[in-house]
C-alpha cells in the first residue's frame, strides 16, 4: 500500500534570495541534521544568463533503523538522489528526491517547492509532499513502513527550524542580496532599488527597510486579520502552518499531512462548498486520521447537506411556536475551557407532546440548527480567544425524568437524531455533564448508548447530587458566574423554553387513512391501529417470563370513548387475532348474535376476558392489576407497570357499558371506538448491569459512565 504525506505551507518571513542562500549552506554536510552525513555533486547545469541552475546530488544518510533491519539489509548507510531546479527569474526552487538504495524493494519519492508568497513578495513559502511504497523488504515491510513514517515526521518537524538557523547565520554576514535581473531587459530601477535590504527589528525578526515599498516591509494587523479570515472560511486557500497553529491547534507533522491530504483531495473532486478546515479535522479525528475512511465520511456528509439544504438552515428555517415555548434548551455562555455551552433540561421535556405537535422533521431541523449554530460559535470563540476551540459543552439536567420519557417513538426519534449527528458532526462534543440523574436514567442510557460513538461516550460525566454539592462540582467545569440559576447558581437562563406538557390543542392531526404512515416515521411505524366494538374488546396478551420486567404502553383514543384495564394470569393464554381498525364485528357474529348485540340482549353478556373466557376475576388464576379507567375521544395515555411476577399480562380496551347499554340501533359504527397503541417490555436483564455500574455515579461528584473495558475485538462500531 502506498502511503502519501503532504505538509502545510510553511512561511519564512524573508525574501526568496535570502532563503535560497541559506538553503545552500546545508551542503555538502549538515551537522544540524545528524542523519545527513554527506553529499556529492553528480551533475550540474547553469544557464548562460545565470537564471537557471540545476544540480543533482547523491546524498548519504545514516538512517536510525533498528540493528536487525540494518543487519538483514547488509548496509550501514542509505543513499538518495536529489535534483534541485532553481529558477531565479521565476523565484522558485523545485526539489525531487528518490531513493537509490533498495530501489527494487522500496519506492520513496519526495517533492519540495520554495516559491514567493502571493500576498507579500518578500516572504518565501515552502511545500513538501512524499510517497512511500514498501514492496518487499525481507518480510519486514510493516516495521520498515513504521520506521519510515516516524523518520518522515521527525524530518518535517526539524526542517523549518534548521533552515531558520541558517538564515540567522547568513544575516550575521550580510543584510542584502540582489534579485536576479534579466540582462536583456532595460533597467528601469537602480541597483539600490533592486537590492533586498534587511535589518533586525526590536523583536529580533528581520524586516524589509526598502523605502519604496513600505507596505511590504511588515504584515499589518489588517493584513493578518484578512489573511486569517480568508484561510478559515475559504476552502480554496492553502493550509499554512501558522494558521493551523493559531486556528486548529498543535498537530503532529503527520496529522498536518493528513489534513492537507484530505483537503486538497476534496478540492480536486468537489467543485462546490466544502466543510472548513476545522470541520475536516473533526472528521479525521473521528476516524483516527485514516484519510480514506474520513474522506468517505465527508463525501456522504456533503451529499446529505445538499439533499437537505443544511447550509441555509439557519437563515431559512424558523422554529415553530411550540418549540419556542416548550423546548427547554438554549445556548448559555461558555465553560472554563472557553467552549460554547448548551443547556438541555431533558427532564422538563414533554417528549410525546413535542413529537406529536411538531413532527420528526422539525425536531431533526431543530437539532441541525443547534449543531450549525454550535460550529459558528466555536469558530467565533477561536477568533475571540486566540486559541483553537473545536467543540462545545452540553449540560443535561435530568430533574423530572420518568418512565414517560422512555416513550418508544421518542426514543426512536432520538436514535435517528444521534445517527445524523454522529455521521455529520463528529467530534463536536467536548464534554457532556449529566446532572441530577434519577434512578430511571440507566434505562434510558442503556437504550441510547450503543448508538453513540465510543469516543463520545467517554465524554459523558454523570452526577446524581443536588444543591450545594452539585454547585461545587459544577465550579470545576463552569465559572461560578455562569452556573444556571436552576442548578444553584445566579445566572439566569431567560432564553430557554419553559418546558412542561404541550397542550393537546397544539397536536398535529393523527393520520387515520390506511397506508398514510411512513416506515421512517417512528410516530406512525410504531403503533398498531385497531378498533373495539360494544361487547367485543381489544386484548393484547403479553407473556412475562422473568419477574422484574417493566411493561410500558402508550395509546391514543381517536374516536368515541373506551375503558382500559390490565389483567394478570398465572395461566398460559394464546393471543387472539387483533382486528384491523377497518374490520367490522359482522364478520364474527351470526345474524342472531348481531341482533342481540344491537339491542343489548342477553347474548351481549360476555366474560371479562374474551381471550380466556374460562377465567374469572377474583380467582387465583386471574387478577385485575390496573382498574378500568375511562378515556374520552382525543385522550393520550402513557403508562407503565412493574411486573413483580412471571406470568401472562393482558391489556384490554373496551367500549364502556354505560355508553352501549341504552342503544337500540343496528348501526354498529356508533359503538365503535378507534385507537392506536403500542407496548414495550423493558427486560431487567438489559439494564441491570447499567444500574449497578451507575450506582457509583449517584454521588454528588461527577463520574464517568463509559464502560471500564474496551469493546470486544471485531465488534462493529457505530458511525
């Protein structure tokens, strides 16, 4: 496999002629580069006008290889061929280097270029790229490749420092070198005008003192700001080493190389807008600087952004009224590391009401708008603080969290959002502080944690404390003046929604037409649509094999009224067929039963359970666990029941007798109650381990909830 490397642009704030003279001082030997032990000229050419100079050298290197590698290879030194092509007229130097030793086993190619800075003609730029292909090296291909990678990284780090040393040595001897002038051209300037004069500034840096070009003497603050801003926002600008240090942070030479590689590769294949450098770096970190994997991730994200018009979401999408009023989340100052901080009072969020009133699409857009806003805030913090800020903090307050937050469509919507964020906004989360975690939190964490990237999971810190102890712990991460008032601080969070229950008057209409639901919409794909008629209840039989499970349910009454009950039986009961909402009981009753049912005759009397008519309430075999509760048309109900015993649980919906008992009509539709429902069993085995592991996190201090051991090798990792 061919390994490629590319350095960012390194800038020497000296004229090209000075840099070239200093560069030549490195030959024939260079004590500052210990592995460079000698060189000899093989070929040399100089043009008659002195503008071009081509020179080939054979360089001798004492590579810091393990003794075993040298022993097997049978060499002490490695030889390289280096061809330098200097064009004084264009003020460029191109360097090509290839290996002579082991050329049939290893192919090493390096290209370097020195050229004049586009914005300041008295600065010199340097770029470097290389490729390594280990074909066959006595079975030590992997070791040699690692060795070459380490050696290349070390050379990158030393290169700029060594050249600057020679520049300083040169400036002690001379302060000017004339630029090349074509002798055939008419001289329009004096020799003094064409000279490069330098002197040492107060901070020890050489600056130009040519009076006829004052704007080129030193970079003004305006130029610095303009160049930094352009580099940060313009995808076509080249990556500069100084810009990386100021805006992206301290990277290793190989990390810089990977960033350059993915940036320039994407520029060659995508003509539209690309993620900026800071965001590309996030993709690389998410894939451990594997360029191929990160590039695939970026490609998919670019297509996704175009499909959903994400670049314009902050300008074109406005939050629905229900989100403005009832979504309890907002940006709130910053943490001690300078990262923007977002607060989410998840325990105050009406998950079902929010989803039913604004739909999945608006909740996804809300999340995307928060992420896009977060990217902008991180960039603004970077410029303001003068230090790279690449992520933000999240404070999640779980006060008020209960089983109703485990509503399956809401959890499925959350998992969909997590999947989108993990794929398109990697490494944007600096830390997640989970505060006031109740005992139900382990259940929620068990449901969602497998879908969160392993690196992100390690950033979660949880605390079950409250009051002064919690405030004291928050001070470790947040300045006291920014601790929210509801967590014991004095800082008001006036821009957050109120949270609480969303009025049912704000709910969107439920689609009742068959086939109207979407398999990708958890609000529709989760529920079963059914109906119950007078005397013919809907019953769902749920076998529970292990005590300690939690049975949760949710249903909406769409038409007319109904009663809901929960039974328990020690007997094994078969599940009766659940009728579709469009079916009629006429397919079940014979004509005599139809008439009797319509007029409320004796035939209407049914046992308490149709699925097991032989069982009677009050006997040891059948117990009423939840007494009948009347629900009216338009009601929504979420509930849960702790299954303390193994056995059979039966959920039942029926038309109340008080409604059906006084009718003498044959119109069965008037006694029909339509509803949608779902249920779920939270098996104790699925979260028992999480409960145990999180018990240590229920103290007042923050504790990590990441798994103590790494995942089993070979386990697929979620994106």
